[in-house]
C-alpha cells in the first residue's frame, strides 16, 4: 500500500486523504451506534453510555491515527493530531456551537478548564530541551504512563459530574433496534476494522504528502487531520446546542479535550520508547497558540460577568481558528 501511495500524483493523494478522513468519520459513527445499541440492550444507563462509550467514540479517530503513527515511528504526527484536535474543539467547534445557541459556562467548565490547562502546561514543560541531556525537545515516555493511569480517574469524574447534573446525556433513539445482537457485533467489528485501516492509510498519506510539498507532517496533522478527526465532535455539539443542552455541549468538548490528552496522547507516548521528539514548529506555533486559546477560554470560564458563550464570542473563536491556520501555513 505504501508503494502504491508513493506512485500517486498529488491530486490523487489529496483525494485519498479526503476519502480516508470521510471513511474514518463514517466508520466511527457506525461503531458508536452499534456500541450504544448493544449497551442499551444490556441495560446500561444513558449516563454511563454518554460518559464512556460516546465520549470515547468521538475520540476514536484521534486514537486510531495516534496509534497508527506511533507504531510507524512518527510520534510527532500523533502529537500534532492531539494538539490540533484540542485547538479545533476549543475554537472552531465551540464557536460553531455558539452560533446555534448560547453555551453556558459554569463552575464545572472552570474545573475542567483548570485540569486541561494544568495537563497542557505539564506537557509543554516536560518537553523543554533544558530538561533533557541531549538538548532536544522531547516528551518523556513516563508522562504517557502517568496520563494513562489518570484516564480511569477521568471516567469516574465524568460519571460523578453527570450524576450531579440535571441534564440527561443525549442519546438518540436506538438506530439499530430490532437487529439481532450477532448482526450488531459483526457491524461493530467491521466498522472497527475500517477505522483502523483508514487511519493507517491516512497516516501514510500525510507522511508522503508532507515530504512532497515540504510542509512538516505535524502541521498537516494539527490542521487538516485534526479537523477531519474532529467531525464527530462537530455533529455532537450542534445537536446538543439545538436541543437546548448548551452546557452538555461544553462538557463534551472539554471532556473530549481531556480524553485526547490523557488517553489518546497517553497511548501514543506509551508506544514511543525513549520519548516523543518535539519538532521546533511546536514551540513556534502550536504550543503558543494553544496557550493563548486556553487563556481566552479561561477568561470566558472565570469571568463572573459572563455566564454564556454567545454568538459574538463564537465568532471570535472561529476567527482565532482561521488565524491559527494562517499561522501554520503562511508564517
């Protein structure tokens, strides 16, 4: 497959990239539908399903890309995808959601923002060249192990916070109701296979395309790939806000960011012996942009005079996302 991709011209390679993102998104949707349907049949509550299966399902594209890239020795692509997905979620997707209705920001939002900011700060500080003997920017493997150990704590916290909320997790009507369990299991396994296969081809396509046009694959991963793997969050956010569950939309976005950092990046780091080397563009573009965005979101979360993210703030977040794209490709 790699040899075939290398022989393709640029336009075909772009088409393959778009196709892979589309297949990855659709396969994830089917996988989540089947997992939710099976869970409902086995008597799991909507709260537990929303806090675990759905939140994990919307992060599955990032997980598949990160695992595939790490196994191929390209950990920087995994890092770019996670950082880029966090940026896409917190700027573009949250901004789009705000255009469909107000999104409340409350104490729970502030708590999650504090945790996300703390994890991001730990991630950036641990990668600084000054802390490594070879003078190279690198995220140590032990940090991935710590993140993975914190993942069950995240799930427990999510379920506990959900129980305190008056809002019920949004689970659409069982789309697969009436199908035999065996058929659902087969569909689940087939969709999982498509997720894995499309992620693997996507990673190879990004690597080849980046080498041809001279753009770092971390930049492509943090923009094009991150946007594509963020499609499940877009649909979830819009549906939540339209139904009047703006707080739930914010919770899902922040929860997805935390899950991407703890679980997705934790797995990628765990699969990278010796640590994940950080390229200079992260210190020049991605880390500073992420810090600025978290500061803006912190202003929304902690400012007592603002209890919602309105359309005005939504437009600001969307503008910030497009400035980030320009920063990546033209500076």
